[in-house]
C-alpha cells in the first residue's frame, strides 16, 4: 500500500503543479491591421501600437491595454488636463477668498470701512502727484516766458535742459495721476465684488430680496 500511496501523492503533486503553471501562464491577444485575432505567450509584433488583452492560462481576461495615444490625442488630452487643472485652481482660489472674507469681516460695514481706508491712501498719493503737476505747470509757464525772449536767438543750454526736465516731470506726474485714478476705480470695483460675495455667503442678499413677512397688505376701499 505504501508504494501506491507514494505514487498517488506524486501524481497529485504533479497535477497541482501543472494546474498552477497553467493558471500562471499568460496569453496576449489583439486584432491586427486586417482584423484577425493574433495571440501568443508574449506580446505579438502585430500588437505594437494597438490595443491588446492579457488572459490567463484558462482564457480568462486578466487585463486590457489601450493603444498608445497619437500625437494629436496626446495634445488634446494635455489641453483637457490643463483646463481641468485651471478650473480646479479657480475653484480653490474662490474657496480661499470666501474663507478670507468670512474671517476678515464681521459685517458689510467693515468692508466699506476697509474700502474707504484703501481709497484714502490712493487719494493721498494722487493729491501729491497733482501738487507736483501744478508746480511743474508753473515752471512751464515761467520757462515759456523765458523762451519767448529768445524768439530769434538760440536758447541757452541751461534753458534747453530746464525745458527737457520740465517736460519729463509733467509727463511723469500726469502718468502717475492716471494710474492712481485707475487704481481707485479698480479698488472700488474690487471691494464692491467682495461685498456682494460676502452678502451671498452670509445669506443677506437672499434676505434683502425676500418680501417682509411683517408688512400687511394695503386695504382697498370700494
């Protein structure tokens, strides 16, 4: 009985090993350029740059592999990913701004006060630039009178230099005033946008839009 038992064990072990080897075997298949199914225990050359399947030794599907993307497909996917990343960035920025608004302000009046402080600082700089512009215009009139005295004569070098300096000063201060006017407009718009966003976040815009429940309807006399 013992030899028979040993033989049975050997056969059983061999069968188990064969089954395990069959289970571990891999077959790769794809459709070639003519639509014919091509399979091998390695990725066939016909499957290069094509979608293919990997199956186990019992024919069960183990994994699918997509065909490599073309240059056009890669560019399209990169563009789609860039758009998705930009939308995600904008969403995160909006969340950050919303959190900052709720953290920085207790009510809309504080937003108005912050706006007024910012505008006051810009206005101070604008007034300083305006004062310099007024002074430069006074110098310009003086130089023009001096220049008129040399109507038929060449201007002295120092007068020419003063005229160039004055022209540069006028341009600089005019540019500064224009920039500060633009900054004031942008500041007003930014704070107005933040105020509306704050009212939306706190639900106060909805409250303002809803009718007052305590107001009685007017009585119409017949």
